[in-house]
C-alpha cells in the first residue's frame, strides 16, 4: 500500500479510494466481479472521513418489489426516525447506485442515502437491481422501472406519499434514473416530480469529447468504460436504444432535472449534453459542473470538504424543493 504523506487532500483521498476499490473491472473475471460486489467498504474512522458518515438518525429496513419476470428485487429503505411511524405525508426518492451496471452494492451508499433521507425529510428506496454480465441490458433498467412502479402504488407499505416521487442516482445509476423517468412518462405515470442525475452516463456510443479528453482519468478510465459497456450490452444491441442511452430518447414532458457533473470525468460531457438536450425539449434543468473533481467524488465528500458540502447541499435542496407539498 502506498504512503499518502505529502499528497494534497484531494489526491490523497482519490488515491486512497482507488487503492481500496481493488483491480479495475477490465482485470476482473467472473469470480472477481462477484467478490468485488460482495466487498463492503470498512467503516473505520479513516474511511468514514473520506466517504462520509452514516446518519444515525435514519433507520434502515428492507423490502422487495416484484419484477416482470417474477424475480423479487431487493430494496434498502431509509426513513428518518424523527418522522416516526405515524406520518404518511412524506415523499419518496428512488436511488439507483453506480458501478457501471456491473459493480457496486447498496450498502456502500448508506452515507449518501441517509443524508438524502435526513436532509430532504423523505423515504429513500435504494434498488438492488440485477447486474451484468449475468443480466445484460435492459434487465437493470426493467428492474428499476418495476421497483419504482411498485413503490408508486404501494405508498401505504412505505407509509409515504407516493404522489411526490423523484428518481436519483450516480453514474450508471444516473443513467438508470434518466431511463426510468422516460419510461414512466411513456406509461402516463405522473408521480415523478424530479430527476437528480449525478455524473450520468447517457450515451453508450461514447461520443462525448470528454471520453477522449479524460481517457486516463483517476477512478474511471476509457478502458474501464469499454469493459463496463461490453459486460452490460450484448453484441449487436443498438447503442442508441434509449433503454441504454437515454440521450437518444424522447425528452419532452419529463420532470425537472438536476444534473451534476465532475470536470475531470470522462463522462462529464454525457451529463452536459443531456442537460442541453433536456432544455431544448422544454424541461427545466439545473446543471452544475464541479471543477477539478474526478468521477465518483460524490462518494468521497471528505476529499474536498467545501465541494462535498456544496454538492450535497445542492442535491438535497433541489429534491426538497421539488418534493415539497406546495410545489
């Protein structure tokens, strides 16, 4: 393990996270992918200083939602304890985790999800969707659509007001959130009031200029992006299919969006192009590009505390405003 002495705080944090992520996806075989998914970050003081604390005021429970093929989709559910069990007028945020549709797990997002639940005053439902290469596209998208649809008609189970919902996620999860918003719009479902897309992957043709500009960036490289896509999308699948590349979908009539991008990220321009396309379709958008930040910075707010606080404040404020009872 390298020494972090003498590094800047941001470089130290990025290096620390990279060291603890294990080998990049392009170097993992099937067993390696399974081990990576099952590995949960330790919750010692050093890791928590980088990744953020889990809010103890938020309770965590579990549930399932039925998928269209009879699979039961696991759900990790976050509810602020201050709301108690009696209140049912609280909104819902559906969260889809990142990891290139191949890696990642819902447990490692406890810090983000408890933060959103506490600051927005909502129930957060994190969806443990099926991943590639065992389950290729569009299985992950279908699981996220099915889970969101089920939650929408089962507010009594969650003790929540599912007429006020949002979708949110980072990276591959931002992709899935954008896809869910489009599919629910097509189905005439009007429950979604907002979509919060954190450095979303929106174009699997990889045509964004930033893919080449930051091909060897920290955390996410072009080589890893190729491997993620090859695992997720079957050979011959149309890469402009909106179920995998929401940039090429119909965008009018979608809920307002927050798009947050990282300036040193190969998929930075995926988010910027999607925000521009949403605006052109008449959708209200707030776009923020966080300077000098790499892909994945939202999962390590301690790397650059001022930026981390700003990003989280913006995320919570946009969701809170969109999901308020008076909105």
